[in-house]
């Protein structure tokens, strides 16, 4: 099972605000909630303070070769800090 974690920060209209954390799975099974939960719990501190002060807000991106289980799709539908991307999403974006 292949994976990669990355982190970045995002500059919104109000300055640096979000820490983006992502994980990619290139396996034959759909990605489930446990992958997101582990990413959320183990995301390393980003080591910076947003321009507005306080703690950065985390945003999570999951990339999957084989889609997502209903549990993580439901979480993404209910929360505004989770994005799910398929291989087709990535290819379409790179082809534009």
C-alpha cells in the first residue's frame, strides 16, 4: 500500500490562515474513515501562527486510486475541512 503525507499552508483573503494536510493512497481498496482519522490525529504541527493570530485551521485532502468508503464521503459532506480527490479528478485538473 503506497502513501504520502504532505503539509502546506494557504494564504486566504485574510492572510495566512489554513494548514493543508494530505494523504494519497494508491491501493485497490477504497479509502475509509480510519485513514482520515489517522491523518487528523497524527498531522504534525505546522510551526507557524496565522496572520490573524491563534492556531492555524487544518484542511485535509485525501487522494485515492480506488475511491472512498461511505463513512469518509459522509464526513466530507458534513464538514468543510475535508476534500476527496480521485485519480480522475487529478488527471482532469492536470489536463486543463
